């Protein structure tokens, strides 16, 4: 046991741990504008690999802006930032799965904060905040597809003429743009519908997040050509079971 502990400590990148601690403490103790400068420095210095998870990083800053300050929240944000740095610095081999985990965690925090802030009523603020959350989730999905579609062989393996390759790239960009708008609208509609559920905000967030997983998980699978009937059935079964548990345990205020 002691040998395992020493091995884990030896493999830990303490410089990244220090950055994550500074990130969490700065968010908790400093004015947001000063925290923003600290966060940008911690992430972009050194710049190598910064593009890997730049969109999730800015989404994390967005969450940090709306999140009420507390020691627990500082720890959570610091842990997420540490995981992000591991992906940025190529210390996680399966970066695609790591990105998916980041998308799910950040999406849940976005949805939770939205329902906490919306207060169970459809107001101008709720509509505006919902647009921000929907944009953030759709941006992460679009960036995920852009980063990993080539690695998944979506573009095809056979070489093409320059003109055909250019047309293919334009078509791919147009498709991603259309997909981004569709994801944005679906996510925004989910948030607005969730406001009308007569239950506590935590249950609202859980239900909408579970439904959003369909968008977050299955749309990239479809683009990568990896979506199958078995995958849809398995995902649907798990989500249906979780939704049933959440709906059964929620306190309805009809």
C-alpha cells in the first residue's frame, strides 16, 4: 500500500496541482476581473496545447462568473481546472473521452446554475440566461466534433483532388454550422420547458440534464459514424431508468 501511494505521488504533476489550487483560491478570494487575469495566465502559459480544451476553459470561466462563491465551489472548480490542464498538456492519453467527461460535467453545472438562477419562472433574465447556457453547450459539442471528426476518419481515407477537398471542407463547415444551430435551439427549448416543471430546481436540472445527454452523446456519435441501434437502445434504456427514478423521487407542487 505504501509503495502504491509513493508511486501515485511520484506520478502526480505537482505544478498542475499548484495551478489548480491557485485557480480555486483566486476565484474564491479575488474580484472576478482579477481572477480572470490569473485564470488566463494559468491556462495559456505555456500556450502549447491550449487549443485542445479552450472552449471548455471559457465555459468554465462562464460558470465561475455566475457561480456563488463558497469554499466547496472553489474546490470543485479547481478540480475541473486540474483535469482540464491534464488534457491540455497531453497527460491523458484518451483525450476524446476526457473531453466528453468535461462536456458532461460543465453542462450539468451550467444547467444547475440556470435553474437555480431562473427561480422557477419565465422571465426576461431566464430567457437571456437560457440562451447563454444553450450557446455554451452547443459550442462545446461543435468544438468536440471539429477536434475529433478527423481523428475518427469522418473525412474519409482516400486522397481527393484539391478542388474536391476544398468543397468537402466547405460542406463539412456548413454541416457543423447547421448542427450547431440545431443543438443550440434544442438545448434552449429544453431549458425553457424545464422552467415550467413544478418541482425543485435540483430536480429540474437533473431532468433537463438527462435529456440533454441525448444531444451531448448521440449527436457526435452520429457525426463520427459510430451511432448504432444498440448504442441508441442502451443509452435510451439507461436514461429512461434514471428519469424514472428522478421523477419518482421529486416532490411535485401541482
